[in-house]
């Protein structure tokens, strides 16, 4: 299928993706306020975001859509709150 690319700014939360069928880590994603997920491409600034699982964030980047899977290559990000103090829950 044809791949589309757009520069967008999206607000949401960093989430951990479930492991794939081989047991390998499937990376992280941005889940927007509507529940849509964008796989974060692990390049450049996207590498920094693994430290911010569950953080509320605003990301600007290049969005790609291919075969109904959306991904974002991060160009800029801004943390929206102090996630550790306000709402982060690691289950302990």
C-alpha cells in the first residue's frame, strides 16, 4: 500500500507495547487522547522516550501510515506534567 507522511503535533501518553510472539520487546508508542496509537520510531529523539513510560507528553514529528499501522519519528517533545508525582503508578 501507499505510505503517507505528515508532520504533526500529538498529545497523549507514552505506553509500552506488548511483547511480540517471539517474546521480544515491541518498543514504545504514543497513545493520543482519543486512544489511537503511534509506534515511536527508535531513532534520534525517539530513543529518549523509553525513560518516560506513562508520561503525559506532546510530540511533534513525522507521522507515517502504512497498512493501517501508524508510526511517528520524533522531532521534538515536551513533557506535560511531573508524571512521577502526579499520576504515575508502577503497581507497587
